[in-house]
């Protein structure tokens, strides 16, 4: 399980691209190799854990906010 505030990289997208913009806020959809950090961990009975990840530009502007399954993400802390 990944922890809140972990920096992650998107390694695969398992759903249709429109499913990654549930809040209709994204400037663009997430892409493989994008990085972001986990802002929340979503848990519900009988459902897999999902991670709410935010990606921002260098100036702090949000690029996207999306939910991911664990298999779609890779922790960047492992590479240090």
C-alpha cells in the first residue's frame, strides 16, 4: 500500500482516458510517465483501494487530479 503524500509516477492507465477526469477539473488527462503526489487514499468495503493523485506544473498550477489503482502507480521514493 502506498502512503499519503508519496510522490508517484503513472506507469499505466487501465481505464478509458475520460474516467480520469471525474471532477471535470483537469487541464489535460494524465499520461504515462507523469508524476504527482497522493493527496488521499480512498477505501470502501468490497472495493479495491484507490489513490487520489494530484499533478502540478512548476508554478503550482494544477494539471490534473485523478483516481488510480495501485497497479497504475510507482512510488518515486523507491528510486532514491
